[in-house]
C-alpha cells in the first residue's frame, strides 16, 4: 500500500516572531480509543474535539467495518452507535490503516478475541513496523494469525472463539502493547492481567474504567504496574470531550522557544503525567513555560500552556523519562540545536520502530542542516549553539513528526529548511500549516524539492 496523497514538499523559513493563542487538534491516543470504546459499548457515545487526522479516520473506518455506526453532525460532534462487546461483525473488506500504528495494533487486540476474521494492510511505513509485539500475546489468548515472516503487514487474523485470559508482562515500554492485551481481555472470560514494569500512557485504563469496566491498578514492590481487568463487562456509552494533543502542542511550544520575540499560548492541552516529559525537559533547559488555567476535564488534567522565547541550555534527559515523551524526541532535538552546549538523550530504543527509524531520521536531518550530532545505537547527542545553519532538504520517510520537527527548525535557522513530504502531516495534525501561518511562521509549498 502506498500513502494515498502524493508527496508535497514544504519549506519553512524564518518569519516574524510567533504570537497568538491557538488550539491544537484533539489528542490522537484519546481519539482512537474514543472510537474503539464507543464501538464496543451499547448505546450512543458522543465525542467532541475528535482529531480528524487520517490515522483516526482509519480507525473510524475499521470500527464501521465491524458494525458500528459512526457519523459526524453539522456542529462537529461525532456520534458512535456501538454494537456492544462480543457483537462485532466480520468486516467484508480488507482494512487499510494507512500510517496508523496505534489504530492497527489496538484494533488487532479488539478483533483478536471476537470470532471474526480480518485482514489488515497499511502504507509503506506501517508495513515495515513490528506487529509481533502485539500478535505474540494475542496468540496466547487464542488468536490465529497468518502473517509473513517477521509479523509485518499485510496480515490476517481469526479471532479466538473461546479466548483465554492471560497474565502478560509487557517486554518493552509500549502503551500500544499494553492496550492491545487489555482490549483483547475485554471480550475474554475471567481476569486478564498486564504487568507493566515501566509506566506508559494510561488512557486505555482510564477510559475502560470510564466506560464501566472493572479494572484496577496496583504497584508491586519492584515498582511495576499490575493491571487487572475482569472480562465481559457491560460497557456503557459515554460523552467524551477530547483535549488538545500534547504531542502536537510540542511543535508550537518548541517553535516559540527558539524564535526570538515569540510569546504564544496553546489552550486546552492534555497534561496527563505520562505525556508531559517534554515540558519538564524544556523547563530544565531554561524554557519560559507556564501552565495557566489548570483544571480537570473528563478525568484528565488539562491546561493552557504559555511559552515565551528563551535562551536554552543543553541537558542530559534521564532515560526513565522516555515513555512520557516518546513521540517528542524529534522536536526536542530541534530545541537542542538552539541550546548552549550538548543535549544528551539516552534510552531511545523504541524510536527505531516508530513511523520511521526516528533516531536515524533525526540525525540525518540535523546533519544536512549543518547541526552537529552523534547517533548511538540507542541514544542521540545534539550540540547546540548560536549559529544555526539550515538550508538542507530533509527526508521524512512517511513520518509526520519528522516533517513537522524540521519545519520548526526552519522557523529559526539562518537559511530555509525543506522537507521532502509534508503530506504525511495530515495523519496527526491536519491544521499544522494554517495554525503556524496564523502565529507568524512562513511555510510554503514547493513544486518539487529542487525548486
Ligand atoms: C501510543 C503509544 C505510543 C506512541 C504512539 C501512541 C498510544 O507508542 O508512540 O504515538 O496511543 O498508545 P508505543 O506504545 O508503541 O510506544
């Protein structure tokens, strides 16, 4: 499968200082899960603030293929008429998840314990990513899998007729793996237990409880989270208001920190403690970031984030912080390019298996823009300084966060930065260019990268 839109090179050059108040689109993790839980619940779930990016729309397509009715009203509210746990229909077509790792992995968990067969495909990026990390525990629960060697897409599954509850220790810090097992546990009789040695984002646990499942979390002596789920609950439809995505807010936050004279506020951002590692790190680097109007909404902490241009200094980011900022390393590397001294980022194993090999993609992107860095097997060091060159063309490898990060670099570098494909940004942040242009950035489309 190829990406549906053709590559669209974009170029970003230093414009004016960034000013204004903006809202970024809804959180991607919560948006996927809203559609999934809505499909599994009985009754009508309503969702406002849903991220209408390609990844999430692909999940909507998958849930429709399994029988849920999903539509958007004229005022922008999404309505999901769920089929009820255990009642999923067998899709009558191949399910194309495009670029969406979260979408396909969590859906495999849901379908894996329903007695239905399904075939999943994705774009070139998704077809390179490992699916065994989700399929292995599902096989233990009784899911049958037909996949090529190495468990990559395209692949087919037949869900278990009589699913078995398991106790599963997640071998890598991955909310997707944890979530796939828990979602599979929903339609499994008995108790499914997931042991998570290193905490990752907990939206699945919180939303399961919110939809009425009996789920508990305890911490053992070694600090691991023990998550116990009682299978076959009655899930009840909910009203969900999705807060802004901190992983999208990361781009204007870093852009304002490095663009002289900037002062912006990103309103209504999700501040779940498993998602705020970047903010902690940027404050340690000397970033002038304040959280205003902090409040609780739908069981999550949200707030407005005010960011003022700052002189940054390099830091060593603790490896233990990686799960709470796993999607933010590419844009942290851009902030690091403007910081005095070295920024050291260890514990980045998981970056190798994201939408691209993000460790390599970031290092190559920095290099073509004349920014010194050292790429280790699982770590990255960026040497910052006052003179930021730019002028390079960055290969994005179908990775939205690589594209957005290097466009942010161009906003403050000495010469413009080009990314070979900005079309992929639509997967998670379709309003990226218009929001940034409104703040004062200068982003333009190119006919081709040679232009
Ligand atoms: C996500 C979990 C993370 C993250 C992804 C969204 C989720 O992946 O990178 O963008 O919604 O559960 P891993 O859990 O595989 O690290």
